[in-house]
C-alpha cells in the first residue's frame, strides 16, 4: 500500500516522515471510473469473436448503441480510441482537396483540423476563443461565404475548455445542403440527449472511456444516409478504418478485424445499466451533478472557463491568482488521491477541470469540491472550509426530496 | 442498475417517478470496505489447504498476526466470526461453576455474559451505563470483593456504544493475580495499539471484517502463557473451538479443520498493506479520521454517545429530537446510498454510528458527514449545509500539510 501499486498508482500519502494509506479518486474527463459490474463482466473468461455466442453479444450492443444514438443507422464499433473514429470520418468522407470548416474552439477542434490536413483536405479554420461556444451565425456566414465547404467538423462538447457547442442549431444549417455536419460526441454521447436522426447529424462518434464508463479502446461511429452516399464517391486510401467494409461485416454481427472482445462484453453490461437507469434519467443525473460543481466552484470564487455555454461533461475553472494550477493538480493527485485534469496549451497551469460524466454520483462531487477547498487553502488561497461543499449540497439536495 | 444487484443492494435512487444511478458507500462498523487488492487476491483460483503452498501463506499470516498483536504467543486463526473466538475463550479457559466478571457496557459486553452463562459459569455483572467506559477502580473493587473471580471479560471497544475501555489500566489489575483478563478486540485490534505482551493481556481476539478489512469469516485469538497454563485444567466439552488442538496444528502451519482458504489468502495481502503503511501510521490514520468525525458531528450539534472515552473505531451520536433515527438511517442507506449503523436495544432509533475503522480515508469521512447533513435537513432538522464538513476538513487538513 505504501509506494505504488502494479499500475504505478500511488496508494499512500507521505505526511512528514510517515506514510498513510490513501484511496484513489479519478475525477478527470476520461478515462472515467468503471463500475464494478462492468469490471467483473470483463474479468470473465475471454471468448472467441467468430462464434455465435459473441455475435449475440455484439448484436445486443449494436441495438443498444442505436437506441443511445437515436438513429436507424448502424452504429459501428471500432477497436480504437475516439481519435480513430475521427480519422475514420475524414478518410471515409473526403477526398484530398476538399474543403472542411473546422470549429476550432480548443484542443479537440484543433485535432479535427490536423487530421483533415494530414489527409490532404483544405481546412477553413473557424477560430473561437477558448472558453466560448461557436455561434451558429458564424458557421452560417462561413458556409455562405464558401459554398465549397463539404462539411462542418465540430465537438459536441470541447473537453479542453468544457464548452458545449450548439449542435442542434448547427445541424439545421447543413440540413438542406450537401454539406455534412460531423460531430465528435466523445464527451457528449451519454451525457446529454443528442438524437442523431432527429437533429440531422451526419456523423456522430464517441469513445468508450467517457460516459460509457468503460476503459479506453472502443470507438463508435454512425453515418447518416447522406454521409454513406457521399462516402461512395471518396478517393482516399484506407484499410483499418474502412467503414464500408465494417458496415458489411457488422451487419452480419461480426467485425472486419479482431474486435476488442472484453470491452464489448463490458459494453453490453454498461448499456444494460444505462437503460435500467433510463437515458433521460442519465441526462438528468449528469445535469444535476454538473450544476452542483458549477455552484460549488462559484461559491469558492473560482471563475468558470466556460461561463456562457458550460458542458455537462466537465467543468473547467480558473485557479485563483497566485496559485500554481499545475502544482495544485499534482498535489491533489499525489497527496489527496484525487485526480483532476489541468489545462492544456495556453491554459496549462491556469485551470482545473472537474469531471461529471459517467459513473459519478453525489458524493463524488462532494469529494471533488471538498478536496479542492482543502488544497486551495494549503496552496495559500483563502478559502472558508465547507463553503463550496455547501453550495454543491444545496443543488444535490434536490436528488433526495 | 435500477432495482437491486444480485446481492440485494439497491443500485438506484428513485426521484419522484424516475430512477437514477447511485453508488453504495459502506460506513458501518463491520463489515467494512474490502480493498480491491484483497478482493483480487481472494478472486484467484482457490488452493488446497493441505499443501506446502498454502502452509507458506499460512505461516506468513501467523507471523504477521504476531507482529500485529505484539506477542510472542501464536495467534490462532479460526474459521468463524469473532463471536466464535469469544466462545473459544470461555470453553477453553473455564470449567462450569467458575466465576467471571463481565464488564457490561453494551451489547457486546452483554454477549460475554450470555456465553459465560451458557457454559455454566457464574457471572458477576459489572454494569456500566451505555456510553460510558468502565472505571478501573470499579473493576479493582469487584476483584477485591470477590477473590473467586477467575477472569475479567471486557471489550477493547464496545461497538454498540462506541466507547473505548481502558485496557492498559485494567490489565494492570490482574497482572499479579491468578485472574485472567480477556479482551474482545474485535473493533480495537488494528485500530489502536494494543500490545498483548506489553500490557499483559491474557486473551486477545478479533475478527476479519473490521480493521483487518476482509469479509467476515475469520477470527483470531492468542493466549498468554498464564492462560495456556490455566486451559490445561479446564473441564468443558469442546471440539471445533478446542484451542489446544488448534495450537498443535497451527504450529505445523496447518489447521485442525478446514480453514477459510481464500480469506487467509486475502489476509496475507491485508497484512502486507498494513505493514507497508506501518502500524503506528495506521493508528494515526484511525485517530485523525475519528477526530474529524467527532468534530464534524459536534459542529452539527449532534451529542456524542461516548463523550468521555470515545473509541477510534466508530463514533455514535444521538440524532436530534424530533428526528426518527431509524428512518434517517434507512433513508441514508436506501436513497443516499450511504450505510451507517443505527442503535441497538434501548438506543434503537436514537443514534447513528459512523465507522472509521479499516479501509477508510479522508473523503469517506467527508461523504459520511455531508450525507448526514443533507439527510438531517431533509428530515426536518435545521442544518447549515457544509458546517459539519468544514469542521471535519479542519481536522483532516493536517494530513496534507
């Protein structure tokens, strides 16, 4: 328990000269905690993937994912992280030389642009200040100005800035055009309702390690009829991420290449848990947990990174002046045992991101806020103990009326 | 996740007409949470108990238990709950007709008396009001009054009232006499330092499901030389709990009857964890967690059940007038997902007992106090949110300086 466990996670806190046991709390926006129900499912003996037994599990997952996506289109499962599904979107839907509009509001918007450029696309960057959501009128204007734009590439929730983009409004802008709207829903699917068919989203993708409460290693992607049609015209080399080949296989309850068997077994359990909760209730839970963290951090005087369009996946807040955010996050992880995410690039050392997507409940949020209170005081910022917790509790009390 | 899992633990909270996922927190004084390191150890393939492989694990556990007990005597492992070890103390050490002094300060003191009477002993009851520790002078007086008293039977910590008895002082009273002192250390061993040889304790027993962070099913018992000597003169039928037979076997790294194999494998891991932390640090951790709960509940105006001699194993507090403690504990368990212990017998419905023995850390205590705050407010008691948490944090902050 002292020192580190086999995974390198420290299980002890050093107090002066002595060591005390500590527990680990993962409150970062991915990977997120995996429920023991899924862990135990994945710990069962591995099965072969070319068997009717696995095909039956696979088919259950396919059906469940369609229900989650609210789409009549197949939701394909890829053995990759979410970035693999982002690349799949690009290589299946665009030939070199085509133009895409990239909503660049953070690290993951930027990633859309980098992948597009890698595969020879022309990127029109729609730069949005970090912490803000893209405005539908800016997208509309860009589309009007350049009719060659073949697609809008955007995040449902930009995890680096904890902003939610207005996907429903953006989808309306491409609906009657040839333009596609491609949504990285990695920290949106399972967090907020994002009905693919109802909103007219052309590509919706996500990963396993966020609201789907699984370890990383699975990605999910669905294409609209319009997107599938366009994919047939695309000239772009692809093999592992060839979605037409996957579609052909997955319709037959199998995959083109070896699937991530145990993760898919875990996925079946997760989908069962989500449907038992009821998706609308899952979204309500995420909403109240998110609001509790916003209230708790506001009570501590921490300015929100995304005041106008905060995501329900995670809340980013600025650390107070005079506090080194990098040291704060490190101390919380290494001594308090609570792992948050810090800031990236320009925000490095300036923010702390508190997750509330996936397998989280009331007392995870209390742990988050109370640990931040304690660490802020230690790092020289005047905090009245319990003040943030009280504000979070005031929101969370509504769960128990 | 809605409804109950296979173990009957509800995994959902009902809010009006809807169901939301919830996590379960076990903050009762036994069983206590089992660390995943031990769970995984016990999930390994079961081994046969008459093998050198198991004997090696058994020997490691024996040595570790001696270190924990601070004794040169063998610490025997029994496949039973702690009550089995209480019975073993009686049937191995007393013939029918002998007199014992029972410190009756709660449910478990009372149990000493019941077991003694069952096996034909004469019980001299030393009744202590619930919530108070026995005074050494009262024991001294009883021993002087009745020289026939063959033993003092007492708890290290009386779990029903969360009182700590003054074992070191009591042991001094029997040291130069034939009288034995027999200590039920079920919620003391691993919580506070209780050096068996150093203090002159004649029998020290405990169970697996408390500070030893294991599931129930194992009990541990060690006898002083004085006790072993007396045991040879005792006329009392016994078979399963025949400690002389166990001693003979366990010296040979085996047991008289089938041992609880997987629990003993888990025990090896637990002892490894405790020694990595360092026993003195384990005791310090228990002390600070206990003080944080005392401070947190005091800040909420909850009167302590054991104001003068509180145990570091658990803290009992009275629920405020006008609040039904039974309903409060039930609501916390069924809706908030936080399981505490209520009161027994005369204290039924009047108290709540918050555990801090075993696999507990800072944020378990924050969860405990914050959930009580929220539930008290719901049950009509005026509570300022965050007030108890703040007081607990103020204590716990010392862990991170």
